[in-house]
């Protein structure tokens, strides 16, 4: 019974993942916009501010490249998770939830599906890393690993919130009070050092995504505050917590 | 052989007792209709049988598995078509079936074969690779039927399978249901508002009202309990007592200028009956239908319910479309 059970659950997970992958490729406009927005941050915002500012001997546009990668992961992951509010409204999820597959497996299928989408977007951005002269291409695999773990955490967070929320109205609230603060307080756009007011320093320190930005920046630019094992440790802990929280809330979802 | 055995099944939502103790046995291969007014507990009952709703008390065995103790095994044995469409509109028809096949653990060696068979059965092969959002209402329903049967369930539950479809599409949908039930020897449990359709389709019918089954029989036997044919006569002063005393008359009802007489073998006794009533304006004779049984038992007209329900369904479609824009 056991190996049959595991096999069925794995097939279930792969089914949900397969569906998300199909949907990702079908919605071309989503792929395009997920690429255009970070590029605008880098070239319109980054070049603008970079005209008068540089960080150490790295120009500002290169400096925020790791931050914008993280931003892509934050928005892509959380919104992917929150999308189940929409799926539930349109009853798309109903047929999946009554299948003879445990809720946990459906949840994991969704998480893997979401991470795949987000990683594809990140890979597109990495393909353009040659436009940023300070970026060390050998750091990309480590950066990718850090972003993957972060994506696991945030897709789980999005699914957890999506399981709780009944309506799309909550979407705006989450966007304003969760996603934007997480992004701005991660050090994605500015260096975190003693020049910052102490309240801001404290808020950046308790934001787990600061360690993503620190790790990715360390891998790609060699600039970081913490050693990699600290960065990796904290975001892995964050991902584990979110996976647990998400699977509990998703299992209880009506 | 019994495929579904329900014993004292109940469901309470807060203070509301939606299902108040149902006992029912459904045989393998039956097409069983569960009829009842809105809010009678039909959808809740089906929900419990499909393991979506957890029963408050009671027991139910489907295909040898207890719905409370082995929900996963039960889920493998049943197929469901919901009242509202639940297709993945961003996938094609074939992809919807592929997703379902994987979720239900259909081995990859037969997956495509079974999918082709089902597409063939519901005449959707030519449109199989189009996105389901381009399908008509009838096509969506057919694909959902195909999906419900794809994993070869022992029991197929259909909750209002023809609600919101035009009469022609409804007739075709029933044809498919009958064809599929025969081919796969599937037991079908359905709810519907359309009495003529229930009468034509079902081997047996259970009428549910206020959370209880109040009648359970074949449609023919149910109609027989009405006590014969119905004759409606419009006349200003009918001699009601005289009519009631006739041996073959079982019931007389007066509504305004019209009296409705239920009588045995109306074709033999009609002449005598009419000779007793002065100044007849009109006479109408008909066989009773399941609707009459339903009104007699529940005191409500299910067709009126259907219209109300139909409207709300149309409303929800309108809202759905607006949201899509």
C-alpha cells in the first residue's frame, strides 16, 4: 500500500506542477511583463539615480541588480500564491481538491509550480547579466540557489494568505502592507550600514529577505555584510516555517 | 448488489439541520434520482457521499469503503459533475482530461487511450485541442461528464447536470448520460429540477424534503399512488358532495372556478361524471406526472423553484463575465 500511496501522491504533485507550467507558457503577456518591469527598474530608475550616486566602486545600476532579482522573486512568488483566490472564485480548484490526492500534495505541487514560474523569470533576467559589468557570472549558481529557497518561502506565504482570504479585495491590502514593505526593507535599493537611521536598520535586520539580497549581492558582486552560511541558514529557516504554515492553512481551506 | 448503503446520515451546520437522518440503499447499475425543493438537503447529501462534506453522524459505505474512514478510496471510486462548471478554462479539453487522469492515478500506459475513448463518447474529438473557454455551455457539460467518468468510477454523481442548458442541449446531455451509464455499467446518482427528465431517466427516485427522504420508489409506482387520472372541470356550481360520493373518485380539489378530480379509469367514467355537473365551461383530462406527486408530497412546485434557480444561475454567469473583462 505504501509504495502505491507514494507513487499516487507523486503523480498528483506532478499533475498540479504540469498544469501550472502549461498555464505559464500560455500566458505570454505575463512572461513579458514579468521581464519588462525589472528592466525598467534597472535602466530607468537605476540609470537615473546612478547618474549622481554610486556605491563604493560599483555603479548604482549594477548595485541594485541583485535587489531587483529579489524583487522579481518577491512579486512573482507572492502573487502566484495569492492567485488561488481567483482560482477558487472561478471554481477551477474545486475539481482538483476532490481528487484522491492529499491536500499536502496539491500544496506542494503548487509550490513547485510557482517556483518554476519564478525561476524562469529569474533566468531570463540572468541572461541579461552581461549588461551589468560588475556582475561575476560564476556567482550565478549560488545566487540561483538563494533565490530558489526564497521563492519556496514566498510562494508558500502567498498560498497561505490565499487560503485565508475569501475575496480579491484583500489583494490590495497585502500588496501595500506586506509586499512593498518586504521589498523596501530588504536593502534591495540601498546599502544597509550605520548611516541609516537606527529604526530603519532594525526593520531591515528582522526582514528575512534582507538576507536574500545580502546573499545574492555577495554571490554576484562580492559585497556582503554576513557570511553565506548565515544568509542561507536564515532564509532556509524562513522557507521551512512558511512551508509548514502554508501546508496547514491550505489543508484547512474550505 | 448494493453499491451505496446509507445509514442514518445527518449533517448539521451550526444550528441548521440540513440533513436529518437518511437511510438509503442504491443498487449497482441503477440510475437514481434525488429530487427535492431548494434547500431540501440534496446538495449537502451528495457532498457527503463525495467526501467533500463531513457528516455529523451516521454511516455510508460506497463500493465497499466507508466515506468517513477511507475518503481517499471512496474518491477513487466516484466521479462528480458539479452544478456550476469547474473546468480549467485556460487549458484545452484534452489537457483538462490529462490533468484529471494524473490526479486520479490512471497509469500512463492507458491514459491516452481512455482519454480518446471519452472524447469520442461525448463527440468532442474535433474540439479537443481548443481552450475550453471557447466551448459552448453544452460542450462544457459534455467534457465534464467525460471527465467525471474518465477514471471509470463505480458511481457517478451528477448535481443538476442540465441546469441552465437549453431544452435541445438538455435532451442530448441526457442521451450521453444514458449511453455512458450503459457502456461502463456505472451507477448514476443525480439531482434535477426537471421532473419529466427524472421520470424518463431514473429507475428509482427518492424525494427529499427538509432533510429527510419522504418517498422512495420507481417513478411509475409513485405516479400510481396519485390514484388515477386527473380531470379538471371548469363549471360555476359543481355538486361537490355528489362527485365525492362516486366510487371511482379518490380526490376532489376546488381552486376558483375549477375543480380537479382524481379518478380511476377516467376514460370509462367520464361520461357519467360530466352528466352530473351543470353548465360546464371546459374539461381537461390528463395523466398525473411526477410533478403532481412532488406537489402532493412537498406542497411545493419544483418547476417554480427551477425558474428561480435558473435566474440566479444566469445572474452568476453575467457576473462571471463581467469579472473576466
